């Protein structure tokens, strides 16, 4: 097995080649760039490869995430406000910032779209007790976990709905002439889910129909500062696509300036990549600290040699995440926040 230093050097080399390839592929003129952006993010079905991507990450044993992630089980970037911040503090800082920028208030009806393990769902439900929080994901294990946790915590204002994002482009029944009040929201919040989408414009159009007249959509997504590309199975750069991110995409930081459907971009923010890099490194530290426990869990469904290979694959995935968001001192790839309104 190669030392981590060698693996990391290899990852950085792949990133350099990726940047060169994508820069060569994107037209230099503004109109050509926008045309390609629309081809990649405003055409075709809403999502592709959803079931494969679900199996790659989100149907992994819950125990993996319970040991790897922080106490809130936030499977997305944290906000590291101080050099000595802990993973817990970074989770809570980003959750608080998300609610502030999304303009969350008590009494709202809120949709957490692509809710993961429920970090934001539970944060909002606990701090805004009169809010009604509906959480959506397509994972069986996440549905079971969130439903059980809401009951255990006595959070009667939380409901999880298991739904395939790829089905969002289905039209409502013809006889439905009025919007379903159950699916009207003051706020829709989506954290690191749009990177799994193909036709962002189609999804935004559907979500606009779920917002009340004064409703708003808050998006948190990782991005590249100027490039946009898809994680295709192309042989040379497809390790991430094959094992963790089939059907996924890397949007550019200006995506929602050009593709926003019937919504309007109200405000946009950037969170330096170093915050996400520290998050990935913290997850890797937790993974390594619980190595044997996690391997034993993998062995419940696969032979020991495959279980150890799977553990190493997760290590490489976490190392890759750390290297991506460290690259260029966190200014090449980073996290964007966007608030859109009707």
C-alpha cells in the first residue's frame, strides 16, 4: 500500500491535469461558454445515475458516518472560525450561518432538500420550535435514522419523506388545478445536493412551484471559481465517478447567475476552500481512529479483503477532498452560497 504522501502527490497531479483539460474544453468567448454551461446544466433529465450514486455513498452503513462525521453528522463543509476550532464547532458555525443567510425564522414551513443525516433538519427544528420542517432524501438508511432520531428527540415538527430527486421532473396529475398546500414552503434549503443534478434549470423551475409567493431558496454547493464539468466515466479521470460520484458535476461559481429558472438570484457568497479542506481532514482523522471498527462493519456484507479495500477507498476519497479544496490555497475550488427568490 502506498504512503499517504505519495497518494496525495498523485491526487495533486490529477488535479493539475483536470484543470488543463477543462480549461482547454471551455470556449474562451462569453457566448460560447454560456452555451456550453447550458448544455451541461440546463438540458436532459433532472438527474442521472441517482441510484448508483446513492449506493456509492448514502447507503453505506450508518455506523461509518456515525464514526467519521462530527456530532451533528453534517456531511458537508464546516466553517472553521479559529485555528483551534473543533469539528463540532465547525459544524455548528456553518449550520448557524446557513440559517442566517437563508433567512430562516420561527413559524416558517421549511423544506430541507437532500437532507443527508439530518444535521440542518434537526438544527432548525430545535432552534425554531414553531417551524414545520420537511426533510427529503432518497436513502433508506437516512430515512430510518432521521425518523427514529426525530421520535427520540421529541421533535414533532420534523417529517422525512423518501423521494427520488430524478422524479422531480414529473408533472402533477392533470386534475390538480391548484398547488398542493402540503408542498408549499416559505424556505427551501439545499446543502450540497445540486452537484448531483444534471438539469439544474428544470429542478429550479419545479422548486419555484413549491415556494410560497414570498418564498426563498437557499443553496450551498461546492464549485470551481470558473470551470464547470461533469464527473464522467472516461477512463483517465473517472476514479471519483466510478466509486463515489457517478452522475455528479462540478459547477462554476457563477452557475446561478446564468441558470436560475423562474427565480432571481438575490445574493451570493463564497466560503474559502480551506474550510472544506479542514473538514475533509477531520473526517479522515476520525476514519483512521476507528479503522478496525469500520472494517468489521464492512465485513458484515463483504469478504475481509474487500472490506479492507473499501476502507482504503474511503481514505483516498477523503484525501482527495482535502487536496481539492486546499489547491491554490482554497481559491481554486470552494463553497458558494446563493439565495434565490420568486
